[in-house]
């Protein structure tokens, strides 16, 4: 017989209790505890190390690396089954058997393995921090404790879909200017490195003199031909070093500070941070997470470390008794109109709707400004590219006329 230490709670009480149990094996211990009407939160065998083969047996034995890309599809599939009346455990088990996408199926199988060992869904999800962040795990735990798991999943899916929509809008908005720049760069490279040398060789053979514009292009072509590879190499090395440095705490803080010194970039960084803060805090509060825990989780969801530090200071002031609107006002991140809206929400007990309205307003404003900046950059990119191509065309046509005159002479 083996002795097991367990943490469990009854259906009537949300407070967990600890105890020990003698059983032949882990499965027998789980069955005995369930017969007693206990919901097992944790079960460990005394004096035994974790069995590495246990986690590698069955369908969860894949070597797949799970990422946050699997989070939203998993939550949507889980919400569909739970909404149809299935329990969370049965839903995960069915997904582990029915899903065709390898990573999603492997994730569900790994979660089902933990559920089969007696863990609840939130604890099983906590074992995959690369997929489920802390705020998602806490919301799932709150949904399990209150019996509103389906509602929590719906709100989480809405939240992640809105974030995904905003990212897609930004990528789509920058795609056209990027395409124009790449196309213009390709045209310039073709003219400088393939067409101009042939025209120059023809002029030299005929003894013609290159026009001034053509001489400028030829000089630029030679410079890029000799020093171009070195410049590209320096840029690649600098990018790699900067990327590695940014992964350090000091580098991340410094580069985040640089972003906030660029006027247009600062506006987008701050507005996106306030949008993320408002939306995430609203989701946490309306799902039963305490204000203190919700604020701490929300500030960790902010990507920019400088903005995160400012929100951390605001959270500290809220913990000391200050109102949320007054604390945010001292950061200078939120517009006065939205601070007034939050203040009214706090006074009337409708903070969550106020946060929702603030997030909606910021998202609409961010979309409008993104559209304006995209059009501006598109116009600048088009004008710059076409101007340079026009100069190239003028230089080449001038050289061709010079060739023609040399032949006539």
C-alpha cells in the first residue's frame, strides 16, 4: 500500500482541505476520494518522485511545442461543447479524440491527462503557461468556482477575438505601403545594377560623356556594389544584437523607452495599452476576480514596460485607498473625458460598463488613427518611390540620348 497526500474540497464548500490516504495505486486513491464526494485538487504519493513516464504515455506523448496560437481555437471548441451541455472534462476528452489539427489535439490530450489525475481544468491549463497566461487561468478558475464556465469562456473568446482583429487591422494596413516599398526597391536595384552598367559600357566604347544625372547614378551604383554587402552585413548583425539585447531586462526597458520618444509611435503604444488595460480589467472584474488581483493581472498584460510601471504605480495607489480614476489621472495615460467616465462608473457602481465603453472608444479611435497614418505613409512611400524611379528614368533617357548623339557623330 502507498500513502498519498491530497488536497480536495466538497461540493458544499469551496474551501479546500488536506489529508492523507492509503491506497494500492493512484487510480485507487482517486476512486476512493470520489466515493467520499470529494473534488480532488492535488494528489501526490509520499516519498515518490514524479514519474516521468506518466506524462509521456498515451496521446499526450507528443513532442509538439504548444504556443499561444492554440489558445483561441481551443477555447472556441471547448465553449461549443460546454454550451451544448457537456462537462468540461468530457469536452476536453472528446476534443482530444476528435480534433484533426496535431497541436490542438496534443494540447487537449495533455489537458485530459491532467484531468484524469484529478486536477481541475484551470490547474491543467496552468501547466501550459506558453498557451494560457495567468489571467486566462484565473478566469477559468473563477468560472469553475461559480459554475459560470460557459459564460467566462464566451467573454474570453470575445476578448481574444477583439485583440486579434486589432492586430489584423494593423497588419493589413501596413501591407500596402510595405509592398510599394519592396517593389520600388526592386526596380531601383534592377536599374542600378543591370541596366546602368550596360549603358555606361556602351558610352565608354563610343567615347561619349555621361550626363550629370547619369554620373550620379553610376557613382551610387559603384558605391552600393562595393560597400552594399558590408552595409547589409552591418545591418543584419546590428539587428541580431539589438534583438538579443531587447530580450534582457535592461534592453527591454531601454527600447520601450525609445518607442515612447517617437511621437506617432508613442500615441499608438499608449492608446493600445489603455485599450488592453480597460478591456482586460473589465473581463476580470465581471467574472468575479477581486479588484486587487484583477489590477495586478491586468498590468502584467501590458507589453510596454514603461507603461506597465506607470500602471503598477497606479495600482499601488488604488491599494492604498485612492480611486481608480484618480490613480490613472496621475499617470497621464488616459484622456480626461474617459477619466470622468470611469469616475462616474465608480460612484454609481457601474465600473465594468464604464471600462467597456472606454475600451470601445479607444478601439474606434485607434482604428481611425491607424487608417489615417496608413494613408499618410502610403502616400509618402508612393511619392518617394515614384520620384526616385522618375529620376532614374530621366538619367537613363539622358544617357540614351547621349549614346544616340555619339553614334551620329
